[in-house]
C-alpha cells in the first residue's frame, strides 16, 4: 500500500546514527517506525522502495508525515548494519554505503534454467513444501545457504554460495527435492581451524588443519572421521575425495560423533573451508 501525502517535518536535518552509537533513546510512541524492508505509519503500512519494487535496489527514501523516524537494515530480520533517519534521503548509497535493503537472498525455481514457478526466500525455513513441489534451478543473491532434502533440516545437505545454478547437478544434488533451508552470513574472520579425530569423543589420532584437504586418507591415513572440533570458520565435509558425494556443513563447535554433523556413517573423503568457490 502506498503512503498518502502529508506535511513534511519542518526544518529537520537528517539524524543518521550507527548501530550501538546512539546518543539519545530511540523515540517511542505511535509514530515510531522499526523496519527491515518495510516502514509503518500510524494505521498505514508501506514498502520503503519505489514503484519498481520488483528489484532490490533502493535509491532514495521519502518521509511523509510528522515526527516520524525510520531505521533501515542491511540484512533481513533487523540484522547487519543499521542507520536511523528522521528526514528524506536522496541517496541511500551515499548515506548507507549499500544500494540494497534486502528482502530476498535466494530464489528457488521449479524448472531448469530458472523457468517455471519460483519462490523467493530471505531467511531460514523449516518446511518449503507449501511453496514449490520440486527444485531444478536456484539463484543465490547473497550469503551462504545450506539446503536440505527433507523438512526440519534433515536429509541430504547442499552448501551453496552466491551464484547461479541452472540445474540441480550444479549443486551436486542427488535429486530435485529441497524441503528446508538455512542461511549463514559471510565469515568475516581471517582464520580457519579444524581438528579431526580417529575415534568418537575426540579420542585416538588427531590432526589440525587450517586449509582445504582434498584427500583425508592421504593426509590422515584414515578413511573415517569419528569426531571433530571446529575452532574457526565454516567447513564442509564431503563423503568422497576431491569434494564429491554427500556434503555436511560444520560451524564452530564440538562434534563428538558423526551423527552430530548429520552423517550417516563416519566416512569422510575430503573437506574444505566454506568460501565463495
């Protein structure tokens, strides 16, 4: 619904604040707006981009009404960089250093080559089955995504970085079924570190890695990993050498047995850091 014209607040300069550095409390009351990619006026909701709202690009913001404030966010669900405004903004990029206020990060298509029905998603979803019956191509616009064959983050896992996937073989899919998904922001740290163990509960032979491993057997002299500790970064385990077969996503934490990372058995042939490939 588009906002209705109203008097502009008289004489105010924009008040732009970085997240966590506000010098006065955020105003409360019936005219306060908290947004991610929508804005709200008393009794009226509007979308904070212009008529060509089928794209993510946002070039300017205009405020209608008095005593209103708005917060815009870099990422969905009020995450990432935040700025607050109390007046018009003729150039979002000049003020915010981003051209987008994201409402979509991944697009699922029922047919190959981005054809057929599609569904746009911007956050974790435990059950995608109401939105499409099959998935044969995908566009990832930002972040990393872990897709699952079954609802509630079960079944085969597929780890996707930003890019286009015109058929499911491109993400090493075993079939055209995707039933749940999770997103992860880009890892901003510079270090990657993982320890793998020969036996469950961090027992037996141990080796620590800070780089990709195309063949676990060549480095570790074992074909199985029964437990691991991820100290830094995101990692992907693969069932076979050279990054092939089933995939398992690991974030920092302790994995005392292979079932903790969703494995059906302990066989791991290779692993690598989760980056833009």
